C-alpha cells in the first residue's frame, strides 16, 4: 500500500490485508482453503498506520486479497477507483474463481465505485496517472506519480522486468508480459518502477517522486 498526498488529496493505493486474513482466514472467508497455498502475516493493518478518516479516495490496483482485503476498514464515504475490467471480473463468478478473488474483500456496502477504462488522469492535472497494465488480473492497473510508477503485481520482483520470469499463475500471461514490457520501457526512460513484492527494493517509509 502507498499513500499519495497532495495539497487537496490523500489517496490510498491498495489497502493491504484485512486483519482477519492473517489471524483466521477460515473465519474471515468462511472456508479453510481461502488463501490456497499462502499463509498471511501482518504486523500492522492500514487502520494501525493511517488516519483513515482523512482519506479522500482509494485506488485499487487489483482485487487480490493482499491488495484489496483492507477495504472494509476504510470509511464507507471514501470512494474507490478501479478499472472497469477488474470490477466486472470481480463480480463474475467464473472470473473471480479463476483469478482467486475473494468477494468478501470488496462486495457489499454503499461505497461509491468510480470505474475507469484504460489509462486515466486521476486528478485532471497530470500529477497522478492510472496505467492499464492487465494480465496478472483482467483489469490490473499501475499508478504513476511524478517519476515513480507503482507497478503493483505486473511483476512481483524488479528483476522480472529484465528476465521476464512471470509467476505461473495469472489471468493472461501474454498480456502480463506486454504490461511488463511497458513498465520496462518506462523504467528505461528514466522512471522508477516499484514492483509488488520485492523485499530488496521495497522498504517502509517515504518514496521520493
């Protein structure tokens, strides 16, 4: 998760885990195999780290449990911005099963959902841009802020931009490969691309943009 702060906005990019996913996934999701082969750990949820009442919007890169699970913790009057293709897949039973989505993470409630199609200038001034980077999931998106791109799970590791070694799971590996090529091109043009799960690259704290 990342927090983007401007003069007028406090934008949360992804929400991390719901605490229940780490404490008792069977209770949280109603079945013992909800997280498949994964065993989740969590030191602090977003509620422990942020003043959630001060958020102005949430951008979800995609709907996997480790990126969207904490949405329930965000006040219901904070809107969510997500690609239409991702939201549609999350509400299609076959697509949700294929992509290991857990609808309890994002279903229900009266929260405003703002659907976008493709690349999108989030604030209308070019400062924060949503980039459609599908493949890992149907409507996966990355987020450019200044000279930094939050690549989320286009590649889990920074090295994948060069070696192309994608995980065996994914909605469309060809599309994901093209998305990785897009991010590699942005990196090679001078931007910093942050992968989703690389412990050698990702450190807590401020990110210069």
